[in-house]
C-alpha cells in the first residue's frame, strides 16, 4: 500500500496498473509565419494558425516498479506525453489515471506522488545555493523535517552532492546540476519518477552514476520510472520495457529481448546493438 501525502490511500492490489493512459490526443495551435514585410503587417490584423498534432490516440499502462524507456525521434511527442502525465498539459481527448488521480485535475494532491526531471529545464533557483532550493522544495511539498533530513542525507551520499550543495546553481557544471535536479525531484519520496532526457550532455562517468542511481531507487524503494532518452545506452542499462512513439502515435510496446529477436534475423550480426535496432525500427515505421 502506498500512502499519498494527501491522506488518500492507493492500493496497488486494487489495480495492477499504477499508470493508465487511454486514447490521449494533444494538438498545438501554432501561428503561421510568413516572410516579407507585407505579410508581417497583414499578420498583425489577421493571424493564421495551423495545428500540430503532437499526440494521436496514445494508450498504455504501467505497473508499479517498472522502468519504462519512452523513445522516439525528435518531435515524436515524448515530452508532450510526460507533460500530460505530470499534469502540466491538458490533453484534448483521452484519459490518464495515475495512482487514482487525473494529473491535470488533481494537480496539487497528485504532484506529491511524482518527481519530474526535465534535462533541458531546471527546477532549481539559479542564483541561490542548491541547499536553499532543496529547503524551499521541502516547504512546497510539506515534507516532515525528519523525513527531509534522512532523504537529503541519502541523496547527498549516493549522488555525491556534499561538495556542491552550498554552491549557487549557476556555478555548477551540467553534470553536477543534473545530479542536484534528480535529488530535488526525490526529496519528497515520490512513487513515480518522470525523467525527460536525464543524461543529456553528461560525460560518461556522470551518465553511469545517474544510471546506477536510477537502478538503485527502483530496486530499493520500488520507484516506478518513465524515462525519455536519445541515448540507447540508457535504454540498454535501465529499461525493462520500451515504448516507441513516432509522429505522435505509439508504434511499439514490448521488451528489448523480443525486439532483438525480431531484428536479429535481418541483421549481419548475431547481437545487433540497440542503436542498430532502433535505427531499423525508425526506418521500418518511417518515422525519421
Ligand atoms: N508548446 C508547443 N507549441 C507548439 N508546438 C509544440 C509545443 N510543444 C510541442 N510542440 C510540437 O509537438 C510535437 C511533439 O513535441 P515533443 O516536444 O513532445 O517531442 P519530443 O519527442 O519530446 O522531441 P525531442 O526528442 O526533440 O525532445 C513537435 O512537433 C513539437 O514541435
């Protein structure tokens, strides 16, 4: 039984799926840009819009304790899905139930159960020492002091933060900042962690450290992880299951071994690299 901070009880036995996404569609309205001064003046009076279909009927379920790799080429719809699942975006159609909550409707209670890391965006305050951001997050999430202290100690030890925790965020390297971002997302003991490109721009050593840490919190704390990445080594090291999205549609949902078996026959090698397999999939589904 997982107890949410809003004193709602969520029983894993009640539903073997922690996350159920069903028929999600999301489009963005984008202003058409035309070249030339005349067109720019016209656009001041009458702006034309086009629609970008980012997600088209996306459905999947995720069980507690899974690590799922959500992959696809640039612009496929990965971040949009993560934003819908974390309650940042409201879909045009479809349902999403996570731990009994609809993320965009029950946002305040729901976010206490999730951690989110966007590799390209920071949740830390740029000009203040990392520890000040952590303290602020403690207050935002209402984490009891003893729990906060013990989480902070564990995270600082395992993510090697002791030397950087008093440094302002703007003075950190990308790898140091990413370790702090991951710690920040876990201070309130979430059951689910959404990681959107958590290893982007990291050196090999930092990537391995982040992967080891994700494996550890999954094994030891049972945290369910949904990970988007373009680094296939992340997928190989972490994901028990892969969801492939292309042009807003879900194209594959299964494990790596099945995928390997499917592509090994056409491959020159007995054990094609995951990179080879993914390139073949992108070609097969014509999504690049
Ligand atoms: N706020 C927005 N306004 C307009 N279009 C958007 C917006 N956010 C996303 N899109 C469009 O929706 C589509 C899916 O974008 P999304 O960011 O989800 O892709 P992604 O798979 O995460 O890509 P990448 O791997 O490059 O990060 C793209 O065509 C993108 O241009």
